[in-house]
C-alpha cells in the first residue's frame, strides 16, 4: 500500500490493527504471537507450531506501540506512525507479506514487495489487460456501463484461489471475518462457483471454468454428492464428518451437472465430458435418490436451495431446486447424446412430464 500525502499543515499518519493470527475457521488451532523487529521495522506474526509466518510494517515506521496484557492494564492494538508529522508532499509504504514455509520466506517477500512494487503493479495491469483482451469484449457508449462490464470480468477471475493445502478453485467472494471467525465468503462453494462458471463460459474463459469443475469433482462424495462448502483449511479438520456446512445445500450437485454441460457446449471440449462421465452419472444418481414420489427433487432432509431461513421453512420442495434438478437431467441427457451413451434415451423419456408437472405444481 502506497500512501501519498499532500498537506499545508503538519499531518501524522498512523497504522494500527488488532492482531488475530490463527488458521481460518474451523481450524483455529494454537495461539498466535506478535513481536516487533526493530531491524526490519516490521511486526512479526506466527503461531506456536511454526507452520505459518507473516510480517507487516514500513521502512518509515516510528513511535511503535504494541498490544500487551498485565494484571493491572492492557492494550489490544499494535501500530506505528509513518515518520514524524510533516506538511507538503510525502510518500509512505505499508507492506504485508506471509509464508507457509519459513520466517525467512515472509521476510524475503516483504523486501521484494517493498523494492519491486512498481514492476509488480505493472505486471498486474498487464495481466488484467490480457484477460480483458482475450475474453469477450463489448464497446459501449456509456463509460460507466463499460467500466462496470470490464470490472465484472476482472472480479470474476479474482475469485480463483490457488490453495497449496486444498487445490485451485473458485471462492464465493471476499469480506471481513467479523466476530465469528468465518472468513466472509472466502471459501470454495459448490453453488456459487457453478453460477460464476456460467458467466465465465459466456465471456470465453473456459480454462477457469474447467478448473472450478475439477475442484468440485475432487471433493465429490462417494455417494456422488457435490459439496456445498469447502473451507481453505479442509485438510486440517474432519470437515465432512463433524461440521454440517459442507453438505448444507441441495443444489450444488445439479448445478455441477449443468455447469459441465454448459462448459462443454460453449468450449467444444467433449473429451472433458467423457473423462468426467462417471462423476456426472454418480452425481445424477445421488440427485435421483432425493426425489419425492411426485418426481420432484426435495429439500427437506437434504439441504436448502434458495430458501435458507425464515418463516417459509421447512420446505418440502421449492421451485428453484426442482427446476435445477430437471435442468440437470436435461443437461446430462444432452451430454449422453453427444457421447453416444445408451443412457440418453432413458434420461429424455420422462422430461416432458416432469416439466409439465413442475409448471402445474408451482
């Protein structure tokens, strides 16, 4: 972060923060520590088992204050001032870096970010420009609308996270953790990633859609079900055994089938459908196991769809879940036809009746 100051009177700028160093929920194991490094002029962060490190500081840091606790007083924030109070132009730098390997790795990254930030910023600009140039562009007379469309493409791809512990996939967004330690929406979500995948297909970003599909297939259950949520600390806890959130929704599975078909239709990558046929068929078999006697995919006892709370619950079946289930069957039938699978005919057979029943019931 580069801070540029213009002032006719002396101004002092401070940085302060409350340290909260822990693994992302639900793997909040071990206590964290913070210490000041007067040589590098950074706060060092870590945890007792020495599995990750971070630094935050500035070469202009002065007037340091640290969090502490004694039996007669305490302070909860760390911070510093960026040099003395000055007037006129001034430039300050704040750098945050982290490493899962060693303390030296975090320090080296800190120095790289501090010394090479102009080049790194330019690389980021070029990356985004290349992405905009190689996905579907439109030329609009309204500048604000043009900017909104271009930023929407960038924000989609910014949801791609390469997690060395879990894999590479699409998270649902970024937000503050708040007081409950859940990291906003910075988890891998089955539902959200597949809705985003439809948008990625529409602008021609097939590689990242394929990556999102591969991620969901990696965490598909033995019964064929696609997970709703996969936290970035899933490798550290028995997530699918002890926590309910992983299978909280019912719609990730049909959306996985729909997303695969949309990707194949848009990209022409039929080989991918062939390679994933067993995964798709198992997903469909799980979906069929949730059908009620009327042929509708149900929510009650399975998971929410688009009604997650409120006075309408409990919902036996909702229009959204029934709709995506029928579309999943249609999508799988389309893929089966393209792959010359014998299941194509049976998949198509009862679709007209299901669609008619849905229209009548809802």
